[in-house]
C-alpha cells in the first residue's frame, strides 16, 4: 500500500521549523521538500490522489530532493504514513493536528461570517470575512476539535462517537479507524491552504476535555479573578476561544442532541456563530458574537488604544449592540472574556496557568534585509478563493455597522500583518500545549529574565496578535 507523506512542524523563521518546541534549520533542498509536502493548493488534496513520495518529489522539482526527503524523514520533520491499519493508528496516537485558521461553516447551510457561493457538503476555513479554502465536513470536524484532545487519535475517536450519536449512520465513517483513514487521505486539503500544521503529541496531556457538545449553559463557570485595586485601573479584556461556525444544521440533528447543546428549540435561528473553548462548544447570538469580536481589538488602533471594557462596549455599541455592558458581564461569567491588568500581572499567574496561547497563520518572509518577518496567509492557489461582502455577514434582519467586521481578525488586503520583534517572538515561540505561564517559564530559562517579566510584557503584546488573527487563547 502506498503511503502518504506528511510535514511535521511549523515554520517560524527563514527555513527554520519547530518540532516539539525544538528548532530545526533546513537547507534549501530540504525546505523545498518540506514546503512541497503540504500540497500544491490546486485541489489535488481532496483524497482522489495519495500524496506519495513520488508526487512529492515531482512537486519539489529539485535534483537533491530525494536525499533531502530522506534526511527530513530521519529528523522527524516528515512522516511517511499508511492511511489504514496499525501504522496509521500509531501515527495518530503520537501526533496532533493544530488549526492555523478559523472554521467558517457550511456555505450551503446557515453559516455566517463568510462569503461563499452555495456548495453542498463543504466546510470553509479562513479568517473572519476571508475564506482560504474548503474541506470535507468530517475533516473540518476532526480538525476543529483536535486541540481539545492530547492526540489526533483521541480526537478521531470522539469524532466517530459523535457521528454515531448525532448523524444518520454512514458506513464509511462508522468506526474510528475509518474516520482516521479518510482524514489522512484528505488532510492535505487543510495543509495546502495553511489551515493546519502537524506536530508531535504533547509530552504532558492537557486536562481531560469535556465531551463534544457539552451543555452550553454550564460553559466555564469559574469565578472571575479580580486583582487588588490600584490607583490606575488598566484592566483589559482577553477573548477566549477558537472561532468555529457550527457545520451541522440544527434542524438535521435529533431532538436529544439539540437538547444536549442546551439550545431551546425556539432559538435555533438565534445561534449566529460559535466558539470552541477547550472541549466545549459555545454557540453565540448576534450581540454576544459582536462583543466577543470587539474584544480582539481594532486592527488599526490596537497598539494605541488598550482594549478595556469601556473600549469594547463602545465598539460593540457602534456595531449595533444596545446593552453591551450586560453582554460583557455575561461573557465574563461564561469564561469567554477574561479581565487582566497589565500593571499587576504578578497577581494574574493563576489566570496565565489556565490559558493557552495558540498560534495561527503562517510566517511570511521579511520585506527588508534584517527586518522582522511578517505573519499572515501564505500565498497559494486555494481550492476556493472568496471576496468579502459585509452584507453576507449577518442575517438581513440585523442592521449593524460593518466597520467592526472588516477591522477584526483578518489581515490587511495584502494578507500580511507586520508585528514588532517582541510580538513575532511571542507568536514564533508559543506552543499549543504550553499554558501562557509555561511559555513565560520557558522563555525565562532561555533569557535569564523572570517569568513575571515575560507575563507582564506579553500581556501588552497579545491584542495586536489577536486583532490580526495570529493567535487565539484557549483553556
């Protein structure tokens, strides 16, 4: 059986790839082969063709590609995997897939925050207002929930169990082994458009996730941590969660499953978007979604204007939210907004231990010699390219300003965000399995500075990255 070749790691510098927190520098032939292993982005990654060694070498088009491929396999930066059988399961049990984009939903269903031509049985991935590509719904399902689990295999098992509970039986996807095989056949459709990267599984598993479809009313009921009062209140709001528009039209789900999501039958159409926090799916109404988006900050002003509760409320009101302050309090109670004070981060270590800074997007080469690299969407020939039409963002009965939507969580028109050196270092060194505090401790070991210094410094660097969709915060 021909095996598929998969790239392992994330590019964080000129021909520099991180794998399990370790940096590896690649030669030009190695870099060409590693990039080619992601796919061509021409639509060939939909499972009709196996992404084999031969196809990879043809795409790399380098006379030294064969030797480079062998070196990359030896260093663990490529994996040659059988899509079925024990080899596939062993790979899935020792690796994990991490989203690099947001889930934008099914354009043929009730999806919002994306502008797509009607298509059946596809799911879009990209940034809010800009789709980068489309994948099969079951691929999207595994991909979107994978961060809640310690390994790809655990995510596949839960996905198979969910399909058994919630869907009409499908003989092609009725076991974990079948779901994994089809996922590995089609995973290049994500890799080719910059929608994900694969890394080794976390050395220390995260806390046990809640089952997919946990009751929304419970959410994260942890109390809001309050810092001691000071002369100047510089509290900012951090949005928590990975945006992921639900793929499954609610009217196609059984009544028991709808109830398990905690959504009253008469409010199904009220659910506009969704955010995954840990292992919990949190559907949001229009006002909640707009406030959550506003808490990411405005792309153009985030370095000048701290994202305080007052700023978030003002931005949300401009977008049409009448009771913004009440919605902010509701999202804080639900754990989707977390207040922190940059001037008193020594009191926020507990918060930092509970949050994970997870990188999105790709590294883009610097445009100036010796300059800081950029972060954004890597140019490719996507399976689906879209424009942005704000009129498609929300239901026609909702009248809101489009400024918030066009300025939030999407890069500039050239698909590039230019971070500061410190912002890029935070993005490049963040590991999805490390808590925010663990990242601070790891950076402290490298530099000799205290973890508290890095915590206070990074608190002011997060919003520029959040506003451009370069990271998200998770639990």
